[in-house]
C-alpha cells in the first residue's frame, strides 16, 4: 500500500458525459501527478500540481482539467468523454516539487466509456 | 529530442536471471528510475540511479552508464510473481522540463515454470 488513495476504483459512463476522479496523496506529500494508461500502453503524463498550483503539463487534452485543493487532495475532471478516453487513470504523489522525485502511485481508476 | 527504448517483451525461466535493458536520449539527465507494474495494478518503485555503477537491492540490481545513455535491471532467482511490466523512467533536467520523468513504454516480462 503506497498511501495514495484514489476513488472510484471503477467508472462506467457514456460518450459525451463528464466524470471526476479523486486522489488523496500520501501524508506529507505536496505534489500530485496524474497519468493516463490505455490498454497495453505506457504511462502518459497529464499534469502535476504542487501545493495547490499547477507545476507541469504533459499531454493533457483541453477537455480534461485538474485542480489541487488546500487539503492537498486533487481531482481530475474529464468532460465530453469519447470512447478513446477509456483507460486506467493513475494518481501519484511525491514530497516536493521536483517532478523527478520518487513518485508513489495510487491503485488507479479504471474508466470505461461506452 | 527525448527518447527511451526498452524491449517490448521478454521471456525467462523460473529460477534463472534476466537483464532488461533501457537506453535513453535526453537533453539533460538527472537520474533514472525503474518501476514494476503488474497487469492492471499501480507501478511500484524498484530503484533509482543517478551515478554510474550498480545498485543492488536483494534479488534486483540496477546499473547505469551515463556516458552510454544506458541502464539495465537485473533480476535474479526469478519467481513467478516477477511476471510483470518493468518501466524505465528518466528524470529530464533540460529547459522547462521542471525535472519531469520521461517514461519508457515498459518491458513485459513473462516467467515460465
């Protein structure tokens, strides 16, 4: 158990809908990262937040947005969902701002768009 | 440009030794990570190398050569539970990277009895 929690574990929804994924980092960690992993694909970095502020952006679509709240939990919002958005979404956390610190991953949210 | 190469898939026998290679090209380098990921599960941290040489941790060892842009993960006394994907990730220290990790596509390791 990494100490990073994600909810929900599974999500099934329809095209065009909007969903919110939630992540709580390890105690004491200030950075949160979001990743997308499609079936049998590598990890795609989406976005990083550090202490409430956006720190780095990866290949995140305009339909996706995220935020980190004062209690350091983070939410990833996915809107106008398409079939291709079906994937595992991982959240990871690290202690400080450097994106290259050891990241600890949550169990993921499996999203299925029908 | 930034690029990380790993073999897509490898097969090894229970009890044997396997070496998973990773080559990288980045504008700036500040460390290399190896993670293990079982199918459908979260990646878990295995090792971190920032200086040349071998880091040993139980049955797993990781090697780095910065001049060659090369790393390998060595797994000894293979067990069935080692069947997983192994991800190589490089810390990018160039430009506006904010020291982000650049991830390889992963090597799927299949262990046979």
